[in-house]
């Protein structure tokens, strides 16, 4: 997956410098391109860092940063061949430890991913976690995520990708219709406890997102895929808007807006009406809307259009009628 | 900021990098005065006979930023000068700075760690996980490309997460208003944070409450005020707090069961049937586990007529009341 360029803070730049030096020490000669690819950063970021490293050092005995107290590089190699060769080293011998929070983030991430087929070897994961703890500068912070829960579907998806074949399954779409789908699996994504398969759907002839908990009877077929992960550019967002989407005005209790963030389109106007936040949500049909609103009783109310209000009212009333 | 002078501006990262190098290189430590007067980025602003209080504050902030990265800066007292703050000496002990030499990661492990870091690409731990990966790459291990691409993500949307995780790290007592379901008014809580855990997709704070003398679990979404971090600290707890918190939540989840009837073939039947721990009875009814009745009631209400709660009665009432409320609000 392409990494988006993030604006770097001075702290990030420092972590990068402290990490780049030991890497360069281990490589007697490395091209800027190779270092950039290894760290997943633009080449210019490597060049900037090398320029800074080459003029840095320690005050030294004279307190005046004499030549021998500074890092040095082979300037000819750098300027003419775009290669990095460190010729004088100062102060740094090895890679830095992880901070307590850095180690905690990785440990909690590993826990969360324990449902992946790649994590089948539990002993290996435990040893990895203990290495992270030992490699941290302090006891890793107590942040943890419950192991994600998925069924055998993930393993079958992986098998299909390995064999380059389509996966076939029954899918209950969000309109409540059952369909038989043939899909070229492209990527598995998750948001907290929910898991999704993104793939090329042969029924729709387009990229679609499937919730794993709506997939039944998955089967690895012997039909070859027509679209592989490298052929298709997946959009960054899991759910995309379409021109046919319906816009609905809703009021939501202050503080609860975060629950709706996936549904609020960019540029939606938000106002405060009687202490509640009035905003717009985008839905592909009212089948999804009625479920969403019914999960937030007293917290979210549809204001307009009237058809949307009627669909929600009918859904809730039908539900309540079952208790008579 | 010094007046625009002949001194060209030294970038922040160059000052921080120079400080780390200087403190790593010294065995005996450097006094603050030595640092400010000789280290690149400070020395340019240092007044030899004047007030350096701005520069001293800068140095304090820089130390915090550097420690945040897991770089240990220790202070040692000058021999014979105990108690004299001006003569405290600063250094970075090499053994606590460097990754122990026996720690190495295989390409497969590095691939797993890359994925683990990707989990946090949004929100409050994204900076930490990004920096952890940079440090990992420092070791020069190349990764194996996974067979199947993954894009896992854990979200941290609760505003309380960031201040709580900072207080957790520093072992500081916090205060917040907490709205317990069934209580009309939020109540101010004063607690010692022990762990932050996500269970069933929701973030919880596990904390000691001195007032009640007990350890409690708070749902972050029910914290209705900003977090106030006090200056009062508490002794670091044992290291297994997050395991205890998760085990406690799991126990509550296991103990609570609800029996629901679902419309065959419906969204409710598919999704509830696939939930962890769900058992289908011979009658076709589903037995579900849950940790919080109010949250389960919200979830079951979303299924409208696809679900009928059979037991427990409180849950049955809660779902019915929710549906009636939604119907009334939209009538």
C-alpha cells in the first residue's frame, strides 16, 4: 500500500536521524535510492538528513566542533554518484531503543492482529512481544486491544490469493438481498472489531467492499482471477460516495457526532439547533439509514426528508410491535 | 527569539540531534551551562554574561521531546556538590539508549511489526507507531511482502484517550465526569489510570478509585467532561494491568447471556450468528454474550423487527423502549 507523505515534526526528524546513522554504519556504501526505498521516504529526505549528519558532531575537547569531532562523508561519492559513505563516526554506535509508548503500540497491534493466518504461530508472536518489551527504554505502556475475532473466511481468502483464483460466497447485501458472488480478493481491511474484504466483484464488474460477517459459505474456486492487487488501485476510503447517494439531515446529541463521522460527507454544514448538532449524512439507501438511526435511540433523529423519517419510524414501530 | 543577526537559524532537529550526540559522548555528564554555551543550536543564542532563562526553558522542552522518543537523559550530581542544581550533570547512558545487541528481528517478524504499526495509522498512537517503524528499519532488515495485502485499523475516537494515555505513562491521578447508565447526572471521578484497553470495539479505562477503594472499568464514551490531569502521582502498578483489564471484561462478557429470536436469512441472523461466542439453540434462537446491556440494547434495536429479545427481561424492556422512542421521535 502506498504510504502517504506525512508532515514531519522535529521529533520525527530526530528519530529518523538517530535511525539512519546506524543503518549507514552497517552499509559501507549505499545509494540514496536504496536508503530511501528501505525507509520508505522520498530521496530528498535522505539527502537532507545526510547533509545535516555530515555537519553534526560533538563540541569536543575544544568545545568548538573541530573537524575530527564531526561526522564526515565521502563528498565525491555523495555529490557525483548519489551514494553515501560515512568516513568519520561520532557518538552513535547502535540503533536506539523503542520508547514505552512505541513498544506498546506495536505490542497492542500484534495482539489485535492475532486472528490473521500469519499469526498462527502463537509462540513466535509471544517471543516477538517480549523482544519489544526488552527493546523498550521503559516498561511498555498498558494499552491493549482484544484479539480480533474472525472465522475461517480469512484463511480461505488468503488461500485464494495464493492460488490466484476467485473466491465464491453467498453475500447478504446491505439492502437485505442474498446474492452469490464471485470475487477476485484484493485486500483485507479492518476497522476495530469489523473486518472487510475488498475485491473485484464479477457480478458488479467493479471493486466492492464486503463485510466478513455477511459472507456465508465461502469456497475457493478453480477459476483464475482477472484482477490482481497490482492491477487495481484501491481508493483509500473503505466506503465511497456515489452520485446516487441520498442526503439526509439529522440532529444528533452534542458529543455523539463522532459516531457518525463515516457518513458525513466532506464540506457538510454543521449547525447547532436547540443544543443538538444538525448535520448531513450520506447514505446509499434508506435500508442502511434506518438501522443506523435505530441504533442511536434518543441520540440521533432524522429531520428531513420526510420519506426518510417515515422509513425510520416504520422500522422502529415494526420492531416495537413484536413486543406486544 | 534572538534578534536577526549574523547567526543563521539552526533547525530544531539539528539542535536536538546535537544535544543527543553531546550527551551520548560524555561519560561524566555536562552541566546545563556547558550545554547551553557549547552545543550547536544553543551556543549561538547563549549570552556569556546575561540572562539565559529563555534558553534554559528551551533546554527543558527539548529534554522532554527527546525523552518522549525513549532516549533516556539522566542527571548526576557533581562530586562534592550534592544538592546544587546548577551543577547537575546531564548524560545519556549508552546501555539504556541502545537496543540490546541480542535483539534482532527476522524479515517475517519485521513484516508482522509493519502490519502491527499500520493498525494505528489514525489517531493518537500514529506518531509512536511511525517512529517505531523507523527505528525498526534502522536495523536494516528487509521485509517479506505478505501474500495477501492487509490494511488493519484500530480507531481512537474518544477525546479522552490522548490525555488518559499521557497520564497512564506518567502515573498521574486524573479526574473526569462520568455518566453511568441509569444515573441521571454525571458524577466526578478521581482515579489512578492503570490501563487502556479496547474490548468489543470499545475503549475502556481500567483504574483504581481511591474513594471507593476498588479497581473499576470505565467506558471512554461515557466520560462526558474533559480529562483533568492532576499533579499527584501514584506508584507504578504491576506490569500486567492491561491483561487483568481484558480478563475482567471477558469474564463479564462470558457471564452475561441474552437469548434472541432472529428472522431467518436476515441481516440480524447472519451477523449475530457470526458473533464470537454465539450459540444457536435447537429452536433457532440465538444465545449471545455481552458485556454491557445498554450497548447491546442499542445494537439489537438497530435490527428493528429482525430481532425479538426473549431474555433477560431487562434487555427485552430496554430494546422495546428504544424502538418506541425512535418511532415516537420520527412520528
